[in-house]
C-alpha cells in the first residue's frame, strides 16, 4: 500500500476503534506499514539532502576556481598594459588580436560624501530587524503588530 492509502485506512480503523470495536491488530499492522513507509521516505530525503550538499560544495569550488581565473586574466592584462606603457606603445595589431590602451567611459570619484547635495542621494526604505523584534518579544516586551509564532516541522535524524 502507498502511504496515503495507509493513512486513510488508519483513519478509518481509528474511527471504528473510537466506536468501541476491537481493531487493535488491524491498527498495529497499519501503523507498522506507515512506519516502514515513513522510514523509507526518510532514507530518500537524506539521500537528496546529501546530493544537494554535494552540489552546493561543487558550486563553491567552481566559484573559487572562476574567481582565480578572473584574477589571473586581470593580472595578465595589467602586465601587458604596464609593458606597453613602459615602451610607449598604445596599440599592437597582431594576427588574431588588436591590443590597445584606450580611455574608459567617465566615472565619478567621491571625495567627501558629506559635501554632496541631498538631491543626489537615493532614499532607502526602512527595513524591519526581525531578530531584534524576536528578542524583544522573548524578553516580554509588548510590541504592537507582532507576536511570537511557534511552528512545527518534520526533522529526520
């Protein structure tokens, strides 16, 4: 039987038991079946979680490798630029590539933020600090618009 079928059967048999009928053996067999199915689900969940963890670790490894490659490319470009500047060359045309030192688009360098007029600032919306709010509620403070919520979830150990 599938887990949902076992659950439905357990509910039906449990209802009969509440009516006074002796269904102990039936309830025990259904309960055993549910326990087996849930344990099987727990095994699958653990397997999926392990695979997800491995993927996450691989993502981190690949991100580190990507950053290292980006840094190496940046260092090599800087080395080529320094060498070209040292010998006074602004452009080198090769068989496959043309390498040139050229101006970048204009950008802003902020010397002192305090001197910048208000019209150039972007207002930021206030953000609720839920950790601080929870601590206040735990300490017994009455905070309008908030309460402590205790939920439940399935844990597999």
